[in-house]
């Protein structure tokens, strides 16, 4: 070979030698590292060790597949159980943070959505307890006051119930809707020409009412909140919700505040605050035949029910909410949060807001959204009016009943 070809030969030889050195080093390097590692930590060759992310087993580095089913391997998929019948869907209702009220107070104001169609986009099949009660007994005769919104009776009629709307009356009147329902059930049972027998649910006095909330609503709230609740706020019609939840939460959280939300015209506020069942509508010269004079439906009453009495001594405070505040809250929740509630839920949220302001920032206040605005279009929302117009409402406007 001539001298002119020697540079090419040197370059080729150097390249081949470099490749061989690299291959040898990569084969020896793990052994060198492994021996140094074992000497440093006093391990024998068969030991499996994990240190600083290095896995050594029999002097080799083991690789693990964290991509699951990428190579066609079996992968376990968690499948939720399919409910057996619609009754299996009762409960498990969502709990969510009302953003606008929480941000305004510095507290977490949480709402359990017990009323159907509360959200502008309603998803899921969980059934709230009040709706399921109405659906389950709808193919019967139902009595309700004639001053209630017509949407409620219209729905029951569509579901096959016979609805009798009776004028508002004191509980001592035989034509009070509770007494009338009791009579209709007895008449059905006594009539040999009618199949089956009558059943009077007696939801105001039936202890199954508060027990259902003790066994389901209370535990659900406790679990959903991971045991952190500073106050629970709810209104009382039959009294079953606040009594049942109070009895459960107080045994788990002795220092939790239980707060009654009471609409205008109801006497329960004074029962809690002063120990007497009295409202200003009942004072001398102003007593009315139907004392609960409010546009709010579903909560507020001027007698003590058996369900309410079960939890009365556990209620720490009561807040009175007037109609203007309830209407303002309902409008606020639609405009600020897209939540469409009925009158009872609006009262609950006003009381929850006041409770949060009293407790101060950092606390967690839980309430119940027990009715949808779709059941209150003909009365409550008729008075509330259409949404729109003023968009700069403040918290002070809300508390003053102005939005």
C-alpha cells in the first residue's frame, strides 16, 4: 500500500477500534456499577435492592411496564353495579360548592341537591328523596292546600293520582289537608266496593320520616364532606330532614351548629329562639285564619310536629327569612351560578349565607336544595319575574332582598 493511502487506513482502524471499545465498555459498565454498589452497601450478588430509583436483581437492571394494556395484556376494569329497579337509585344525590356565595363569604357553602332539575344542565339518575316519595304514592288520592303552586298537582294528575285541593285551614279544622287525607284513607278502607285499603302516610308525624334522613341523608353528608362540617342549615315543614340529619351529625360532630331556616309567618323561629310557638301574625288583633302568610312553600309551620320534636333540642340557632330575601336569592343563584331553585331552597340558602357570615371565613356550611324552580313557576317564580336586567347585584343587595 502506498504512502498516500496510509491516512485512510489509520482512520478506518481508529474507527473500528473505537466501536469495539464502546461495545466492551457498555457490557462491562453495569457489572462495574453493580460491584461498587454492593461493596458500598454490603449486599451480596443475589440481593434485590432499591436505592435512589435503581433496581438490581441478580446483577441486572429490571424494567417494568407501567402502560397497562399496551401489549394486549389483561386489564381489570372497574364496573359500577347496575341498580335493580328505580328505587335503587334513591339517594346518593350530589353535593357541590355554591361558588358565588362561597367566594363572597370566604367560607365553603355546600349544597346537597335533593330537588330534581335544579341545575341548568341536569345529569345523572340519582333520585332525591322528596320526589321519590311523591312518585311512589302518586296513584292514590292526594290532598294539598289550594294556595300551592299548580305544577305540583298537575304532575300528580299526570301520574294517575286523584288530587283534591282544599282551602288553607288551621290544623283543628276537619278540612285541613292533613285531616282530609286521613279521612279519605279511612273512607277507602271502609268501602267494600273499592279494591285494597286506604293508606294515610302521615308524613308530619310518621317517625319513618326522620329515621330515613338519619339513616341516609346524614351519613351521605358526613361521608361527602369527609367529616368536616361546621354548620348544617335547613328549613322545616314536616321537620324530618333537620331532625334526622341533626341526630346523626351531632353524634359524630358534637360541636356542629344545626341552624333552622324559617320563612316569614312561621312560628318555629320563636320556638327555637324563645321556647314559644308564636309569630307576630298571631298577636292580638292581627290573628289570621291561616297564619303562615308567605309565598314560600314546603317549609314553615305554626305547630310542632312529632318529627320536628325529635330533633328540636339539637337545633342551636334559627334564622328568619322574609319573602323578598328568598326571591332575591333565587334570582341571584340563577344569574351567578346557573342554579334554578324553588322557594324552600332559596330560604335555606339565605340562612346558609347568614350563618357563614356569622361563623367567619374558612368554615364549612352545608345546606339542602330541596325543591326545583320548575315546581314553583306559577307562584314563586311568577313573582320573582324573568331573569335579566341588573347584573351588578352585591351581597348587601341580596341580604336586603334586592337583586
